[in-house]
């Protein structure tokens, strides 16, 4: 059971606390991604789990054992860094074998494990090369291979794909997905790439300023963000937010007034707030339709991506929205549109940003 448990984990650098009491239960064999804005503490949290930083407070367990005071080498973890961290004077083979050689594993076992990992990563023909003679993608595969041969209980990845170009990133992402299926080990993955988090992770942990905002499956976070922060962070392009007011409230739904005069009925989970309450309406750009009837809007700017068209619009009351349309749509700045929103794909947030 290589579960990873954090209880009340805090971390300060000098007088500044950057992790403010994090509780997390990562299950055996689970792939968990840490996401959040720059500086929110993703890497620090990963380094605490790795043992590269000491906890300021709280408890950390791996595989049921408290590891607060264990050095990295004795935690049963292996870490893959953005920078690969390979020894330049060693061949790919020796880089992969290095940790096992240090721990005095016998030569035959080392050879078997290195060859098996190389096969899995399709780098068998590169083992005699030094890092300088490998491409970025190949170097990262060697670094991943070095982690695999140690047969860790937990893999830790710190933005492993961010130094790769777009095409290689897609390919290596697919390889990590396959690795996840083949190894079925616990994996914790820090990324600022939404697509990586959404496609690889069983669950995503959204961090903000050293706190956990929400933990959930990728689609759970997309469809049911707990608050405005998660709603705005998950999804690309980002969710639109509009200031609106409640017209009528009933059990299980709220009707709001949209800019331009129309109304929209939106199902809510909690107690609906009374008429007149100011709320924030959240609508994803892909959930705004163009219709005969609907909210009037004027096109401000158009971005054509070929397969889709992003249209920036201004509403009657000057609030702005982004509309994402399928295909290459013949539309230009100054055009007038009518926009159609659906209550089932809209979200409402109260004055402190909690979803209703
Ligand atoms: P990014 O996405 O930019 O890599 P991150 O979410 O991984 O960011 P961290 O690197 O964990 O963020 O940093 C969290 C906070 O802790 C930041 O404010 C950072 O400046 C601070 N910090 C990190 N390491 C140290 C350190 N060794 N000494 C002082 N402050 C640090």
C-alpha cells in the first residue's frame, strides 16, 4: 500500500509560511496532479513529500509509515525533474544504473532492470550515449528510466515536460500515460499545463497561495468547481464571469437578470438567495451559443485558430465575454450577435466566491 498521507502540513521559509496546513490522502496506485498559479506551492509540496525540504509542522506518511524524519533515499520515492538532472559524463545506461550501483544491487539485477526500463521507454538503442548526444525528449526518458529502475513506491514528477517542444510534449505525455497503466504505481505530478493534468490525472489537487482549494477528478473540477477560483483556473480558455442580480428564487433554482434584459433560470444545490442579491455568473466560453434570440452583444475582436474561433464580445452593459465557436466562423469586429446561455451549464458564485 503506497498511499501518501499529509496531515496539517506546513512549511515556512524563514518568517514566511508558504504551505498553510495541507491535508491530503493520495491512494495507492493513484495518479494525482498538483496544479495552481505560479508560486502557489506546488513544487514545495512535492519537495516536502520527497524529503528535499523539512516539514515545519504536520505529519507525512508513505505506505503507512511516518516519514517526517526520513532522508529522501529511505522514503521509497523517485523524482523526475524538469531539468532531467543527468550526470553529463555518464552514459544513459550508467545514469539509469547509478542509484542501484550506489545501493550495491548486484550487476545482473541492475542490467535486467535497466534493459527492461529501456524497453518500456523505447531507448534501448541509446543506452551507450552520453546526455549531450541525446535530444531533450530522449534525456527526459533516461531520467524517467532512472526513476523506474529503482522500483519506487511513489513517483514524483516536477513539470517533467515543460522543457520539451509542443510535439514532443504530446508524445511524452502519451508515454507517461502508458507508463501509468504499465506500472500502476502511485504518481504525483506537478504541472502548470492543464491538458497534462486533465488527461493524466485520476484526481487533481488545485492549490492557491499554499492552500488546497479543491481535490477531485478532472471532470468533477470542470463541471462542479467548488468556488470561483477553481472555476476560473480549470478550463482553457478560462470561464467568463459576469456580475448579475437575482430576480426570483425558488427551491433548487435561481432566476437571474442578464445584461440586455433577458433572464436565465439556473439550478443550484444550496439554499437560493433572495431577490436582489448580487451574484457572479460563470459561463465557459464553449457553453455560449449564438442564436436568433438572446443576449445582445457586439464583437470586439476575433481570434481564428482554424478549428475554432474565439470571439471577444461586449454586452449591453459593457461587461465582456469570450465566446468559443466550433470551426472557422466568418465574423468580424463590429458585428452584432445574440448569445444564448443555458442554465444547466452556468454556475453561480456568492460574494465570497463559493458556488451556490
Ligand atoms: P511555479 O509554478 O512558479 O514553479 P510553485 O507553485 O511550484 O510555482 P513553489 O516553488 O513551491 O511554487 O514556491 C512557493 C512559494 O515559496 C513561493 O512564494 C516561493 O518564492 C517560495 N519559496 C520556494 N522555495 C523557497 C526557498 N528555498 N526560500 C524561500 N522561499 C521559497
